[in-house]
């Protein structure tokens, strides 16, 4: 979330930079400045009235001591009227603050200067790629047919139990899921991340803190009776661990990881792009999160991107890294890299990870700060996160790219976790 001070001070720059996201911010920005100006005027008026009350209170005491009761009573009556004015101004101030907050949460994060302008995926830029995207034989099967052939994922039974988008993994399908989770967590721990096992439901404050609320209510499952939300990603509970904290600069960076199931309604999803594991309502993911010093957050973004690249390489999957354009970035992100792997039977790229720097956007909402030990100043931290990795499309690519007449080869790096080399 933005601060009013930064918007008022950099009005033209904010409007110009948000245009990179294909977001016309001029009207909202001007309204924020106007509401803030009115709020300041009300605050000034209230302070003047309260000073008058204090002055009159002293005068009343003196008048009573001097035996001037009539004048004292008149002053008391005047004080009562001023207090009513203060009450009215206080109510108006509360309304203005509520209106200001409502306007501020409508503005997405300011994109980094390196983010290209654009409206959607077609305007993203490929940064680099790796692996071979060779053609399979004509009888190669997409992963949903391979899942049925080798009896490792039952989409129909998942639909019976819950509904579409909730697959049932079984046998070697369940084992390879568990293998990938363990592999991703072990790799993250080796890279210096501390593992957490967070709750799978969060409250409104947590959803607001990381930017899911009020932006993505329609995408989250809501437990209405308890007013809790099933998490769309582990980023939400993991980042909220530090909500309201004042850290020390020596604590930074904080690097944490966690595995969770994730739940997304994906309202409006239909067609061939949602076949099989391509788009689910429940899926498993290992997340990495960093809380960083503002001077190092973009360096940390590149480090996290390189780390996730090592995971995809170890799985021997063809991949590409995309720098997202302004219009394709998430609401809270300042800069995002997407990882895509190639699913050979479908002949299409599947997104498997996003790694983003949120700068101070989430921290302003979270009130997440740190104290600089040298200057003793309190500063706002930066937050980052990345999928490392989301399992369904990784599994889809493994099944499609590694299919042979004898079965499906398990990536070598996963064999110590699965205990088998082939699904067949």
C-alpha cells in the first residue's frame, strides 16, 4: 500500500509509473490528495477548537475563584458548544480517514523502472531459457491420459468426492507428489531458508497485509461463519508471521520456506487450458519468502530467481524465464519473473513459478519495520516471495516429457525420494 506522503510528493511520477501497468491512476491520485487536504484542514480546525476549550477551562476556574458565577456559566455554555463542534469534526475526520484508506488500497504497487509497459502475457519479455523442447513421437499422450494409463491420478474420483479441479493422487502418483515436496524443502533449507509449517486458513488482517484483500476476494475460498480464508498461497501466512514487528537491521535478511496445499476458486476458468493438472482449485506448493533491507531487495530478487532456476534444471525440464510486463503483474508486485516449463505432448508452456519483489507495498500494510542499528532510525522493510515450486504443472511436464514405451522416467534427482526410477 502506498503512503499519502509519497503520493502527494510524487503525484505526476506515480501516475506515469502506474500507466506502465495499464492502470489510469490520475483520478484516484487526485482524489487522495484532495481528501488528505480536507483531512488536514479538519485536523487543524479540531486542534484550534481544543485549544479554545483548554483556554476557556482555565478562564472558568479563574472566574469561579473571583466569584463571577454568571460569566463562568456563560463560558461553560460556550465550552459545551465548542465540544459539540469538536464531536462533529471528529466524526467527519473518521469518515475522511475511512475514505482515504478505501482510495489507497485501490492503487497497485509502483513498477520498477525495468518493468516493460504492456497489457498482458503477449507483452512479457523472455529473459533466458534452458533445456531441450524436442518433439515426442506421434503417439505421445498428454499427462491426463498418462495418469489414467498408469493409474496414478484419478480426476473423475476427485470430482466425485469434491468437484472439478480437485484431483485424487494415488500409488506412485501420491509418492512422486511427496517426493517433490521433500526435494523442494530440502533444497530450500540447503539454500539458507528456515522451514515453517503455517496454518492453512488466515484472517482478514492477514489477507489485507499481503494484498489478497480487498483485491482478490473472488479468488479465495471464504469460511463465512468464522470469517476465515483458505490460503491461495503460503506467501500469505508466512509473510504475516512478521506483521506488526519492528526488527533489527541485523535480523535481515529473513529467509523462510514452507509447504502447503493452496486453494483458489479460479472463477471463470474453462476450456482446454484447464485440462488435467493445468489449472486446479487445490494444489501443493513450496514457497520461499524473504524480508529484506530496501537496499538489497532487487539483488535478492535476482538471487531467488537464480535459485528457482537451479530447481528446474535439476528436474531436467525445458524452461524459460519471463519478465512480466506492467499489465500482467500481480497487484502487490513491483517486479516479477515467471518460470514456465514446456509440456511436450501438449506443445505448450506452463507457468510453474512467480518470483516477485513487493518492495514496501506489503510492509506498509503489515506495519513491518526494522530499526537501523547505525542511525537508530525505523525504516520499512521490503518483502519478496517465489514459488519453489508449484507441483501440478511440474508433474504434468515430467509425465509428458519423460514418457517412453516402457513407462515414465523419474527425474534422477527425485529417485532417492521416490524409491523407484520408472512409473509403468
